[in-house]
């Protein structure tokens, strides 16, 4: 298939680009390099530096059969401080991209949505029919794009899939997380192991969980990438599917720290700090829907294995 990957210079987009190329697809990457890295774009892909707002000419020229859309601002804290940027890029940019697709007669899309669309869950594991009540602007913008895709499927015959990622981690194809502003637990803990930080701050140990620290569902980026390739041809015209993507097992912050100690052999000094605003105690996915519909199954469910793959790029 001839595909356009928006945000293909970022962590997840670059891994999926490599997987698409390996699967024989013809790939053009569109990325404004606001957070991505040009050297993360696999050499077999064509690279165009442009923002979502300027995607029209690229779509018109490439005329892709499908778009995979990873391009977004994704820092929860920043989304609370400068919401206008998040609405402009994530929602305005996505609208511009969908309109560019429509003009180029491309109506198939896989979109990177997020567990943050659900907010504080009433029940775990979280299913796709759970209420969507995001607790931050980042989650609200992703939910708005999910709604946009439903309307475009109904009104304009789009074939769309939203993949709601839980906590993505690990590395594949020699590509891992390289954020200038790093806020995620596993890469921060690995920075401590690599001597780039003195310690890790645990954001709260008074949560209603067995060890008092927050529980998250860590999914290997390669398993996530597999899901994109399965999702790409799945929906029919006029259909918008939503799938959660996680391993279905929760690990606490303390368990992640223990895994990082085990993998790296570093003591990882820890300080306990206050809770981070907007952090739910537990986020664990039910991925039954994508397992049932598309036969997706994660291959990397072992936390130490996920951490080890990320560490192998750094050490
Ligand atoms: N966390 C932490 N210290 C850090 C970074 C994260 O204790 O330096 C905790 C955070 O409060 C959450 C979990 O680790 O409970 C995962 O956070 P992350 O930012 O990696 O992902 P999120 O779940 O927010 O998408």
C-alpha cells in the first residue's frame, strides 16, 4: 500500500514506519520535527518536513491510499499550561489533515489515540465502552479527534481506526524514546541508570494500590506496531473502530523501579515526592476487542524484557 505517516520521525511513528517498509509498503513521512528526529526516519521512506496544517500539497502529490497519524503534542502537564497549542496542533492540525485527505480522495486512516481519553476509570481493566471523561487537555484533544473520525466515517465514508495506547515502552528496529523533555517513568529511570540523573522521584506512594504507587499497563512498541499493521486494512468505508492497546497487566511504579534495577544492575536512588496532578491510581487496558476482531496478541508481556529492550539502546 502507498501510505503517508504523519509524525513518522517520533518514537512510535518511526518504529511503525520501519515495520511498514519491512512489510513492503511504500512510505512517505510527514513531520515538522518539532519533537521528532530526522535520523529516526528509516532510510527506505521519503521524508517531507511540514506541519499538519500544511499537509495539503504533500497529500495531493503522494496520493496515498492510507494515512497513519501519529503527529501530536503529547505532554500532559504542558497541555494544562498552554492548552491553545494542544487544540491548535492536535485538533486543528488533525482537521487540516483530514481535509487534505478528502481533497486527495484518501479515506483510510489509523489514528494514535490514548488511554487519557478515559480519565479516572470506574473499573479496570478499561474497555472501549467505558465513559470518556479526560482529566487533562491532552486527553480532551485526542477524544475530540476520535469524535471527528466518527463524523468523517459517517458523512464522508472514511475507514478509520483509533488505537488508544496505554503506556508505550521498549524499543524496536534500533529506535527508542528520545524526548528532549522526558516525563515518562521508564526512560527517566534509565537516565538514572546511565548516570544522566541523580535519582528518580516517585510521584506519590499513598495511592489505593498494594504498594501505594500508581499502576500502569506497559505495552512494547513492537506489539503496538503490529497492531497498526493489522488495523490498517480492517475497517470498511463508513466505519470507525476504536481499540484499546495494552498488555492487560498492571505494574506499579515500584515494580518498574525494581525491574530497572534488575536489568541495569544500578541501585536507582528514589525520592518520594507529592502526587502528580491528574494521575489516576490505576490504568490497565482490556484489549479483548482487538484480540477478538483482529487476532492481535502482544508478544512482549514481560516487564524486564520491555525495560531491557529500551536499555539496550542506551547502554
Ligand atoms: N512517574 C513517577 N516518576 C516520574 C515519572 C512518572 O513516579 O519521574 C509515575 C507517574 O506518576 C505514573 C507512572 O509513573 O504513575 C507512569 O507515568 P508516565 O509519565 O510514564 O506515563 P503516564 O501514565 O502519565 O502516561
